[in-house]
C-alpha cells in the first residue's frame, strides 16, 4: 500500500513538473524599484511577456525551464524555474557596473565604456541626487577623483568654483567647459540635479581635445533625462531642510573684551588704563549701566553672530513625467527650490521648467527633437559676517528708544549694526533668467552614415533695482540715506552654437571603424546697461526722492565674440581588444589677435582590453583589464575681450585734471572731459595651450563587483596670458597683455569600488577615490616677474597663489632671545620673532619668502552604502590633506590694536606667567608691525568630514501597488554633521580657486549643517 502511494505521488510530481503553470515574479533594479517594460522570455520557445508598471510579471512555465530577463540599460539575467509556488525576485544590474556595454556621451558622440581610450569619469547620479541641495557643484564635491571644488556658504552656492586636475592658468578663466545636452557653456547655474540622467567628466587631453579652445580646463558632459521606451510614469519629490550654522565662531563677551582691553593698555606701557566708556576699578575695567550720558544705550552682552543668523528652512520640490514609445520620447519636469541659508533676510529661490522631446519618422531614419530648460532665480545677497564678528559686544541690538543701535562714543570703533544692514537690504533682489537648450535633427543616410544637425542656444538676463530702505539709528536716520546711489541694471546675453556633423560607423568582421567630421559656428553677444543716479533721498515716507543736485549716468556696453571650428575624429577597434583613437580640431576665435586668430588642437590615444585576450578570456576572477594611453593639446579662450586692441576710459571727475579732464584755459581746473589710455594693444595675443599626457588602467574582478582604476598624468600649459610689470617710461596705461610662461600639474588619481552580489537581500558597496597633484609655475615672462595679490604670489618655481610674507619664528620668550636676534624694529618680549631669511642681520621686506602652499597634498572621498529589503543607507565622507589656509580673521582677532571685538585666542595671550603661549602679548601698540603678512597667520587647512548621511525606506511593491503607485520612498538626509580639523577660523572651506587667491580665509559667509526629510514617489 505504501509503495503504491509513493508511486502515485512520484507520478503526480512528474506530471506536474512537465505541465506548464503560471509563474509569478517581479523585476527590480539595484535600487529596489520595479522596472516596468522588462522583457521576460522563456528560453528556446516563443513564450514571452513583459513586466507591468510595478515591475511585476506572470508567465507560463514548468519546473526546469529557464527565464531570460532583459531591460534596456541593464545586464540581462537568466533565472531557473525551480519552484512553481514562489514569487521570483529578479534584480537586474545597471550596465554601468558591467563596463562592457554601457554607452556614455563624450565628444559629440556616444561610445561604449569598453572602447574609451582616455580618462573619463562616470558620475553615479543615484548618489548625487541623495543630497538636498539645488547646487550641482556642491553635490559633486568629493565624488569624482581629480575634481577640486571650493565654495563659500552663500545660499544657492553661487560662489562655488571648480577646477579639474589642478589650476592651469594665471590670468585666464579656470572653469571647465560644460556640455549640457550638447550646449557648450562655462556656467552650470540653473541645473537641477534631479533632472540629470548622466554626467561624464573628460579629464585627459585626448578626451577633451575635440572641443579645442574651450577644453584646457577639462570638460563635463551632462545629459538630462529623456523618455524611456515602454515607460509612462509621473514622479514627485519633495524635501524640507532645516539649516544651522556648522562651526561655532569664538568671540569674546563684554566682560572678556573689557578685560583684554585693560591688559592691552598695560602691555602698551599705560600704567593707569582709561577708556571713554569703561570705568577703571583699580584692577580692571567695570562696564557701566549705560554707554552714553543720555541713557540711549544700555550696556549689553551681544553675540552679534547669533543676532544675524537663525535656523532656517529650505525646500526642494520636483514634478516630472516620462513617456516613451517606439517613436516618441518625452520628459518634462517642473521644480522649485528655496535655499534660505542661515543669515537673516537673505534667500535664494529658483524655478525650473524642462521639456525634452524627440520623435522618429520614416522607419526611424529621421529623428527630430529638442531640449529646453527655463530657469528663473531670485536672490537676495548680503554678507554681514565681518561686521557681526568685529562689532563690539557692549553695543546692544536696539536702543532704549526702540530703534537700531550703533557705536556712539570713542573706544568702541565704528562698525555698523549688521542686523540693520540686513533688514535694509532685504528687498534688493537680483533677478536672473536663463533659457538654455537646442533643437536637433538626426538623419540616417545609410545604415552606417548619419548626419546630425543641432542649433544650441543659451540666453539670459540679469536685472537689479536698488530697493534699500532707510532705518533709524541711535534716535535718528543717518544722513547717508539722504544721498545714496541707486542702480537700475538690465544686462542680457545670447549665445548660439550651430553644429553639423557626419558620423560613419562600420563593422568589418572583427574590425570596427568610427569616423566623425564636423563644422561649428559660435556667436555670443553680451549687453550691459546700468542707469545710475547719484543723489537719491530714501528717508521720505513716500518713497525714493531724487535730489535737485543729483547726477545721472548711463553706462552701456556691448561685447561680441565669434568662433568658427572644423573638427574630426577617427577610432579603430579590433576584436574588442585594441582601440586606436585620434582627433583634430581647428578653431578661429575673435578674442585673439589678427596675427594669431587660428589654432590647431590634435590628440591621440590607445587602449588595450587585455581581459579579452584568449589567455584571460575564461578567467573566472578577472572580468576586466584595460590599459590606456593618451596625449592631447587643448586651448583656453576664457580671456578678456579685445585684448589685441588698446582700451581707453573716461574717468572725468569734477574737473580734476589728474583724471581725464582737460585744462583748456590753463587755470588748473579741467573744463573739458576727455579719455585716457587704460591698456596698450597686442595684436599677437593668442590662446594658452595645455598639453597633457595620461597613462591609466582599469581592473575589474568578480563580474566587476570589485573595480580599481588609476591614472597618471602630466599637464603643462604654455603661452600663459600675463600682464608684465609696468615700466615707468610706459606711462599710466597698463602694458599690453602678452603670452609668456608655463604652468605644470603632475598627478595621480585612483578609484576603488566594491559592490556585493545584487541578487542578495542585503547588498552593500564601498567607493573610494583619491587624487594628488603637484602644481608648479615653470616660467613667467622673466625670472624676476611675479604676480602679487595680497598675500598670494605667483612666481617661478612655486605653486600658483602661494602665500608670501615673513616667516614667524615663534614668540620672543626671554630677554636673551631678544638681544641676540637680528635688527627687528619693535622686537620685545611676547612679540613675534621674524626669521632673517637672507642672513643680512636686518628684518625687512627682503626677508619675505614663500610661507604656505594652498594646494592640498591630496583629496579623497569615501562612500559607504547598503540596502536591505526596503531599507537603504549611505554615508559619504570627504576630505583634504596638507593644504594651508591664510587666516586673515586673526589679523584683527589676535590683536587688541583697535576697539573691535577680538577672538578667543586673546584669552591665552603671552605673559611672563604664560610664557609657552604662541599668541602675542596684548598691546594697543603695533610697534612690531605684526599685521603684515607672515606665517603667523598660516594654518593647516586639512579636514575630514561626514558630508552626507542618508537613511531611506521604500514601501513594498505590494503595498504601493494597492495605493496605485509604482514606488514610494521616505528618507532622511544629514549634511555636514561632523567635521575634524585643526583650523581655528570659523570655516575650513574657503572660496577662491585662482591666482588671485586660494585658501585665503576672510569673512565670507560660513557653511551650515542641515537635516532634510523627504518623500520620493512614482506613479
């Protein structure tokens, strides 16, 4: 009986296994989101289906069958049917992780990653969009090896600068070229990270050379989202951000300030310290109840930084729609961002609208389309941190009369009320609009030959009208408000680029040829208009009143530039193993002199896909090994316009003959306005050229779950555009701008990444990037020439913008040290000791030398991420190491020479009983000239921080399906929550990336930390 039952059971199972039943499953991406429109095919049969809106599918199959799951942009996957009752969870891997078939946009073309022979970094947009910021550059910071991004804390990030592989120029622009859906620009403002599909950074000379005169600083190629075949979905994202000052600013309170002031007078030799406001009690200063005889101001203990900042709220909201068919591709998005920063009465508001469409005709031989972006920005800018940090804490915010307070008597200096200034300028809105995009057509002439035509445009306006409001201070409205100057600015620009190319792609057995030829015409016009009124009274309650003695001036300017270009490239690939590439571009630019208007920019590169060789093809561990070599020449046309011409200015000013007023009557007074020469001409001016050599390799293991990429490069810029030192015989005009000198950057970049098996429920990954470069000025027009901007010097055999000044050798601590030291006026106990660099026994300007290097030894980024079922988490760390910062905040903060507030360093100043202090002794006299540039102000700017932490939860597909949605995710993001640095200033991130100054910490707007809560949905 038992045997019969067993036989029947086995027979039933065998029949069931041979019988097809309905199998259920869901297709997801690595982010856990369902993939609609994925194809599911039963191997060796005609049975097939596709996933629905949520990625779910049903298909008839039997045990032992094999399902082949495919989706555009993802690596296909095979699934064995082993259980008819379970729901199959199929996770597809993005092809960007396979390296084999991923296609990226480079120079006017699409290329397979495996066939790229230059140094191209592909940005992971999934990580970029996790950051709650409207500024794309801020989101990119630390994410890409070789990208250095410096920024201040301005809302919206308008003060952000970026360089690729080191600073390569002295007087020309250092910004990279942005190619946004084909539109070439040096301005990325208005771009919303959530509307971007992909970003590629072309870092080596060969990859960028196809862009010629615009490519010396590198190229960033941005492709925005398009419609996807089989997809029709709405997307919605909203997030609210709470902002708070990141780093505490150390200032003295009122009593501490009074104590320091007392000690400083003693240090200056004043035996009985006195003060116009404070009372000497015999051992220190006592703060009176009132600061003035009439009791208008009550002595306060004001933290002025706290008064001008507040925890603020920002927000980002996006609505999008994507649709794709065999013929149509559509993507549209509307987004609104508001970044209020932490400083009161300042704001950044941006409204974006995007429309990308394309349609195919004539059996897909012709495609026409457009990419449009409209961006509107309203921004209120104001920076009162210097006034807040230096304002005396004794001053109250408001007087006892109810209006704003400001210093009324001596000894408290004359800084204005920073909160009043912020309130006064709250309506000074800068209004910016931008319309960027293109219309294009692609015609497939034959199977292998395609003609592409595209008209790119970038047009914008910048408007500003003075709307300052008057306010009362200490009982009256300041007279300055009765005679202000107003601006009515209305600037605009229009740039067009008309590009036509022919592409030929042909396979011959194991050989593949790709040819590109193109012509391009570029035109740009900038119009500047400003109506000035000098003499407007804004104290009248009725509004602005123009005074009878007002002066009116209209400033107008128009700048035009043109460029014509011819370019071509050729690529040969043999057996997916060997890649040869070459390009050539010829540019003619109106910005350069008639004798050097045209330039030619060649490039060549080669790659060897070693892993495709027969001796490695079947290696189960090594999935990718590629060696790359490249050489390329790029140009830089980011220079001033009309440098090949002499320039003249009209600086007529009230009959002053020292300006451009002519003394026609000979009475010493100018009776007729004129012009004077400002700059001399140089018809031979030409572009800087940057030559770059690059050698790199890419290695992948275990189906490229472990990847290692490294590049070594040498980048040299010749024909630097310089302004030579003026000779007295040349007159008052600036000498002609010339080409002379060179700058080099030598560096290495490394990226290491690992991702666990994406088929598991728990998936984790690690991404590390490391960059190092050495910057050096190889030569200038003469060995004696240098460029000095404040404390930043650019000279031969030193990095650009090195710090320049005296070497501070500590503090004089004993009388013996003072006695044996060189002749240094003002030397004394507790004073800074300067090094006698030239050994002549005298401390003077001849002892100045390089005292700091603002360029980092290396930069790095660390990204950790993990997902488990519906949970996802990521932590991103970044840092700099070895860069110096010149802390100008200590110029006034370390010394009691003025009545401003001081830094907390002064509480640890040198005294005989505190002889180990490195802070100079307190004194009201600057007898030792200690405010001059010196290494006393140079600090280590290294930092390591947790830049972003993200925690998200996505509801299950079953639950969101019941809600009629495709995806619903809730998330939390923290930014700049933890930092580690020894820098004593109030912000270790300092804006500035040019020869004019790098790493000079002044009183810029500091960064803030934030937490964000958001919702992301698709339906």
